């Protein structure tokens, strides 16, 4: 019996992710992915017109999963809402998944437009943190540029010196926090900001998942998890 369309899409994405990790995206062929997913090569192209587009989809879902973990952790521990802490986690995620690293450093391999959701989410997070007086009086564009510069440099250093990872992460967290996080914050303000920040992350997840397989109305099943209820009015 043929698989339902959505099951085929999920099988292809899972196969592509596993194959990319095992042999690298450059050495992986669409034939490899199709064989691993148990579908024909033409079925892969039915969902994604090229290997590059499929690779983008895999990375979009990786980012969505990363956002989901961050959102859950913020719900459980609002004290994590500091730019230094968040960027530390971004760098660690990039070092754990080299394919995702260029996206975190705002250097997408494919079409840049496909990775706008993370940038939009970052600007929304900054707006929320600013509204609750959690960041210093520095322009958002300057903060984003500074974060991208730190991310890029830290990832290069981290890949070159894996043994120095913990020291690198500590240094980056202190650097970003001392530059952009306010020290004199009220814990009540942090707790009030978390639901809005989580909402921005959840919107980013929705956009990444939708972009991973456009024009597929059942793509919501590819979310890293069901979106929890929010406090939106």
C-alpha cells in the first residue's frame, strides 16, 4: 500500500537529514535520499525541485526544532532571557550541527529569503526585551550586526579548536551580555517578557515549517511539537 502523501514527505525529510549528517550534503545524491526513504527519485522531486531546496527544508526544520527547545526552556526558566545566554546557545547549536552554522551566522547557503523567519524573530525578541527594559540603549540594527559578527567569529574559532569550546562559550556569553544586556533588571519584568518572546519564537517556528514544504497544507505535522496555547489577547 502506498504511503499517504504526508508520510512520504516526512520520510524524505528524515532520510535527507540522516544522509546529510552521515555523508555530507555535497556527497549526498537524490538517489541516496530516495533509497533511504523508500520512495522513487521522482517522488523526491515532486516535493522539492532540487537537492539544494531539500537541504534548505531540512535546515529550516532544524532551526524550528532549536527554536522549540529554546521556547520550552524559557517557559521553565525565565532567567535564561538574556542575550548573552541565548547567543551562547545559538553557537553551541551551530557547533553541534555544522550544516546549520551558516544560517545562525546569517550566511545562508541557498536563497537568503528562505531564512528570513529567524531574523524577524530576533528583531521581535529585541523589541520585547526593549519594551521591558532588558537591553541597553543600543539600536536594534547595531545589536543584530554585533550578534552576527560574534556568531560568525565564534563558530569559526569553535570548529578550529573543539577542545576550547567551553572557554569560547563562556567568553562569548560574557561579551554579549556586557555589551547589550542590562544588569539592573527587575525579575518581574523578565517574567512578563517571556510569554511575548516565546510567542515570537513560536511564530518563527510556524514560518520555518511552512517554508520547508510550501503549498503542502499538512506540513503543520512537521512541526517539532504542537504549539502550546499562548497568552495572546
